[in-house]
C-alpha cells in the first residue's frame, strides 16, 4: 500500500477503513520511493493544486493535504511523463475517494484519467459511477462518460445519470442528456426504467445554490412520458428547505368551478419561512392563502390566512357574503423542561366556508367538517403529577348547528398528583394518595334543547333542533318531552377529590385494597332569562280568514326554568366515602399455556349527598356502562355527577396465554345498589343515568371476550345484557385479519333504543374495511358502512301544510332500505420508497337533511400523487351538485336571535 504522506495524518479509524483483503500487494515502501522519485522529476505546472502538487506536497510540504494511493501495481513512464496505477486502485484525498481498475496521471497537464468501474465518492457521501472519468488533480474539475451519481443518505438516496457530464469546478456540474430520480433500480431488472424520473437535455447542478436546473425536461412515470416542461428547477437532495415554487393544488366543485393554486415557498431565514398560494377558481375567481411559520429555540408557531372574494356569492344562498375566509394558527412554546404553552386556533367568517372550499385543519376529519375547535393551554408535567389549564371555543360547521348554543369554555383547570407514602414514615399507613382537582367555567348565549323521542327540526328550514308538541306544532319545553343539553348563561363548577389506597397480599395470594376518599363540589349557576331564536313558516290554510297560517318555532332561555331548581346562586355537595376491593388471581398451568382466573369484588360506601335535580350536567353526559368502568369507583365520565349511596361491583376476569395457539381473555361484571339513593336512577336535566343499565337496583351484566389465535387474527366482543331476562341491550363486535396480502377488518354495533335520553330508534351499524396488496407495490382498498337501524331515516315526520279544514298535514320522510349505505369508498394505488400514487372515490350521506328531509349523497374523487424530493399533488374533485335552500345561509332571515 502506497502512503504518499506521513501516517500521522490519518486517524486510526481512517487507517482501519483502508484495510484490504489479504492478497499479494506491492510494498507501500517501494511505491512511495517510486512515486517520490517520479514526482521529484515532474516539471512545475501553471495551475495550482494539481495532483502533481499534491504528490510533491505530500513528500515534503506541511501545508499540503495528504493523498494516499492503494494499488496492485504502480508504473512510472519517463518517456510519456505519466504515472500509472493499476489493479483495484484507490486514491484517498481530502475525504474524497477515487476507485478504478486503472488510474493514469499525466505530469504535463496535471490531469487524472480513471478507467474501468470508476467510482468517485465525495466528502458529503455522494457517489459517481462511470466507465471513464477524466479529472483535475484535485478532483474539482473533469469529464465523465456514462455517469451515474448517487447522492444523499442510505435512506434518502437519489440518482442522476447522463451520457456525459462535465465537472467545471466544485460549484457547477453539467449533465448532458441527464435523468434524475429518487427511485432505486430494480434489482432483478437493472435496465428497466425507474418508477419515475425527470429527463432533460441538460441538467445543471449549482452546488452553492443547492439547485438542479433542467432544460427541455420530460417527466416519465413507469417509463411513459406524461409531461413536457421546457424549464424547471428543483432543490438538490441535500436541501431541507429552499425558496421556490411547490407542486400545484388542484380541485373541482360545481359552485367554484375548477381550482388551481400555485404555492410559492420563501425561506426568510433558517428558522422562518412563508408560503403564499394564489388560487383561481373558474367560477368564483381569486382566493389567496398565506402560511407563515417560525421555529423558535424553545418551540414553534404558525399562522395561516385564507381569503376569497367570490364572483357570484348567490350560488351559496340569498344574502351570502362575497368576502369570506378563515384564520388558523398553531403554536407550542416550551417554557421549561416541564412546562409548555400552546394554542390551536381556527375561525372562519361563516360556518359553511370549510365545506364550500374544502379547507380542513387538524381538528377536522371525515367527509364533512363538523366544527372549528380553538384552544389555548398551558401544561406542566412532573414525575407523578400534572397541571393543565386551557380554554375552548367552538364554531359549528354542521347544517344543524346554531352558533349561540355552542358554549365557550374557559378556563378548564385540571390538576392531578400521586404521592407514595412510606409505611416507615407514616405510622405504618403507607399506600398512595391521589389528589384530583378541576375547575370549569362555561358560557353560552342560548340554551340547547333536545326533544325526547323523535328528533325534529325547525319548520322554517329544517336546520335546528327544537322541542314542540308533534300534533299541534306548538313549543313545548318540559321535562316530560325535552332534555336540557346545554345552559344558556353561565355555569361554574369546581371539584376537589383526595383519595388514599393501599394494596395488601395475604399468604393465600389474595389481593386486598382498602381505599377512602373525600370529594367536594361547589358550583354557581346564572342561567340567562334573556335570549331567544324564533323561526317561522307560512302555509296556505283555507280555513283561516287570510287564507294562510304562520307557525312559529321559538328557542328561548326562559324555558330553562322548567329544568333547574335554582338560579343565580351557589350550590354544591361534599361526599366522603370508603371502600374495599378484593381480587384473587388463580394461576393454572396447562399443557398448552398458562391460565389465570381472577374473581373481583368491591364495596363502596357514600352518603346521599348530591342534589342531582338542582344541578346542571354539562360534562358527564357520556355514560356508557361496559367492561371499562364496571370496577370504577365512579362510573360518570366527568365531574358534574357522582355516585351516591352504597354500591357493590363484582365479577371475574379470565386470561389464557396459549403460546403458539394464541391468547384469550374474558370479563363479566355487575353492579348493585346496596343501600341509599341510586344516582343513576335520579335524572338530571339531561336524564343522564336513565336507561344506562345502572338505573336499577341490580344492574345489567357487562361482558367482554377477546381472542387472538395469532398475530394475524384478532376478535373482540363486548355486550350488555338485561339483568332480568338477558335481553341484549348493547353489542359491539370487532375483528381484524391479516392473510398474506389481504387485510380485513369488520365492526358491528347494535344499541337498543333509549328514547328517554334522546335516542328514539334502535341504532345498528356494520362497517367493513379491507386492503389487498395485488402485487408488491400495488394495492386495492375499500370500506363500507351500513346504517342497519335506519334511525336517521325512518319515522321522521315533517309538516307539509294544511287541509281545507285547517288541519295540519304531516308526511313521513322517505323510508330507507334495510341495508342503507351510510358511506362507502374505494381506492387503488401504488406505493414504494419514492412514489405514492392513489385515486379514491367516496360516497356518503350529505350533512343536514333540510326541510323536508332530503337524503342526498355527497360524492367525490380524490387524486393524490407524492414524489419523494419533488413534492405532492392532491386534487379533490366533488361530483355532487350543490343544492342551497333559499335563505338557509342568511343569518338575518333564517331566524331572529336576540340576547
């Protein structure tokens, strides 16, 4: 091995990297002497930093970088003034490596000619392959025939090929008839075209600009030219962020026409950038988007502004505004290692903007955007505790949302702390103390009601839920026919709970856990008596002198007095309690695995201290009695409700680890009101607790069964059965399967009707989703959901007018078939390390049924193309005509709201 520099210039790691397989080699001492003698006789050349300079510098100058040569044979030719290295030649210089079968140095010109399996590795890891390469002595300039250059890391490798490339200097490289791709070559068919590539007459790489310039370019997909681009520039693979145009944004909607957006990304500084996207819609004109981002030392924030001036606002309803838009901002700032401040704010000029212009954000999902949710927060996280302070504001986007009914919730304060007690320092008490605290303030302009039984909308536009007598169509807001879902006015609630528990294991293996707690709640209610929304509709009525009748649908805060027993005053309760939990895990080993059977029993004693009828329930309206909460001390989901009296929970769980035969588990449980008032049978303003399965002295049975015979298959079933006759009240089934290239999932739900809490019809649904990998990178996928209960379709009546006698005439909404499809979709795509290409079709029920109900469907196609290193194009195309009922978007004419 020839080292044309002192060994001290190389680290141990570098020397280890040069180790070659054991074989007959030329002595490095002999090579050094031969090349040193040859170089000493070389004439000086005009340009600096040639290979001869490097060799001579290595021989005797301290200010020259070392160059190391490794070859089987080195030949000096005095007549031709050349030095030739042959046989697995490797030359190392300034973290660059040149490898070839033969390397010839021309003394007179200072050029290097490498031939045969040439490979040049730059300091940044990029690699150039060629059959023949001519370079300057410092490797900065040269010509390459049949070149292939690989750049980037192993994971993000990109490739450039050319019939001939010229390296003008370290700044510029020109590829003649070049091609660029981020795709790997097919190992089985290396001559096959990559999945995608950009071919150009010339590709110019500006190193300092980190940019690739393409002249007369063609984009190929699967070897087929699909686009011609006369001029194009892209960042080179080393770039993480660079100013320039991004991939366009395409869309179609009948009310907007075809939409084209051209984003431009501008990098203001290493930590700050902005993206400006002018859109043009063929029907509605111009729209502008601006997104600003900044990365801070301790966080980040973004600001996104969207605005559109509509050419024809009337296509969206009478009175629609021409200037519309929205603002979105997100941010997170780490104040310290444990404390973070952040926000996620989104607000539109009107609730229809998101759907009209297909604009989503992080809080929106599904086929229709349901709400814009804004929050600001500060959180602190310790070893065994946390504090979370935040607030929420909501903008309803659904057709049936009435904005004054949506509460602003600020502040919400949650604090939790776990404290372990050392028995030695606590007089033998030991165990664990948990402190849990919450304070919530909620305000809304208008109360939110829901009719018990059939769900009815206002008679004017069929948009907003009201409570009325179905036969007379007059307002009827009473506890017997209506629920109070949300307060119009102000409601404040604070809760503090301190609990202690400790686990003991006796000699038999029984686990005993005594616990005690004290819970205090203080609330303030100031329900507004002002505020109302009035809808009206006029019908032809021959029985009246004027020949028509006007029906009015009022929603008023004054009706709240029918549901709450106190107002503008403080209320609250204190609930101490104590209990004991017993578990006895029994382990049994079988020939195929280990089985554990664990009976569980609890007893919790509390006084009857909660005045539920005079309390509002805003945060405990989601109550589902199942396997997840059967052994909870309190089965309500929030802080506004709490169990009372003496209650016992008991049951058993079973697990079976069968090793190669899979895993199975099961649970069965029940809850009993032993003494005192059953809070679940004591309804609040929203009737929460009733029809829950807990509102009887002995609750329903809850069960769970899971089985996974292998990692490829799993099944779960959860059910609730009536305690008297084992009638099925609630059923959830789910399964997943992976069979070779096929992935399959199914979910089924069947919930009995609960009219007392607003679910008048049985709810039943079935959903199936699947994906089939046809080949290695090609896939088909689809999903479908059936509304088997048809609760959104059947038994919905609406007023259509009056007969000659002045009697109201009603008509049922169109009935739906048994297998009514709620939503379905299908897609086809291709995906590999450099390309994602897919087309998806979606068909689903539209949002809002209108008046009379109109079960139209929303149909759309989404095309998505993502090219690694180049960008992505996503084009949503709506196939459903937009039907806007007259007046439905006119806030002034739709209803009269006063507060």
